[in-house]
C-alpha cells in the first residue's frame, strides 16, 4: 500500500493513505478495533480502477487515541475532512461493520457527496434480542480488555477452516488487536452497539450495495435484507460460507462485488 500520511482535524490527527491514481474516488471505513490495513486485500485488487482513501478512525491504529465519549457524527465529520483533503468533492463510499453505520449516517446527512454507497457486514433494524446480545458484548468489553473480546469473538469473525489454514493471519490479527487502547475500543464499540438507523433508511437515495456473509451472526442476512427492503433500488449480495470478517477472509470476493456494482451502475447511468 501507499505511504501513510497524516491530517489533523481539531484535536484528532488521522492516519490515512491514498492508493491508485486517477480512477473513481473510493473512501473505505473500517470497523471497531480495526485499522486501515484491514482493507489492504481489497485495495490491492481495486487500485488500478479507483483512487482509494483508507484511514484509521479516531482511537484506532496510528490515529490519535482520543479519550472520552465518541459520537457517530465525530466519525462522519472526520471522514468528510479527509475526503476534502484528498480532493474528493463526491465519492463512492464503502463501510464495514461500524464503518457501515458511519456510511449510513453520512448518506443520511450528506447525500450530495455520495456517488454510490457500499454497506458491508453492517447493522440496521436490530430485534430486541439482537440489541440485548450486542449490549451484553459491550458490557463484557467494558469489564475486560480488547484481547478478551478478540478471543471470544474469533469464531464469529472467521470460519474455522480459515483459522486453521492461516495461523499467520490469526497471529497478526491477535497482535494488532492487543495494540488497541481499551478505552478507545470501548468508546467506538458503544457507538456500534447503540446506533441504529433502521427507521431512516428510505431517505438514502443513491445507488447502494448491501453485502454480508451468509454465516455472519451479528451483521446477519436478516438485517441485510431489512436494509435492502428499505433503501430504494438497492442491491443485495450474500457471500456463501463467510462470517463477519469478509475483508480479511475474502478480499477478492469483496473487491469483485464492489467493482461489479460500480461498473453496473455506471452502465445504468451512463
């Protein structure tokens, strides 16, 4: 990937990268406890066609470890600041998990900035039982550490076959997760656990792709269908045999889905 850069927004210095040159602008937002490198496999496959902005959210990776309560509009504002810095007046936006919630919020508040929207392994319209489960995970995280959360979550994220075949990737993920600041991790996870834009999705009026793993128990196919039913004209893709961490386990599948979606909507609007 390209050389890392920094941009300061208020009290937050954001670590970001630009890959590709001259293609469709694409902004990618990662999930809780993650970092821009989670997109590396996707970026490698798309950088010849897109100019791609990836970055570490506040409290993550090499961005500022800001303490205190996080709000989703903080993440939205910082995403837009980086898009402006990169020279993207309008752009395609892909968000994974928490990043997908940030992307939903950005689409609801700054729709003219978006060309297309890609919502990956994200949430909306949680049932009462699903809300209880995610709030229980939040409480466990607040009482423990990111490393404890990682161990408890690994089989929700990745298939056993992938874990067995790629011990090097699992070790790398565990090491990166251990670098997370517990307070920042919990602050970001609270946003994921407590945010739901299900009642507003019909206001999103741009070409939208919704995709998740068929075996994702958190950002599950029911929620993906819920989003698809409410976002006018949206497309829905379920990835067979995959759980939550599709960026890590199947970047080729994700990149192909994004590329096909952009190509098809270009043709439709060309």
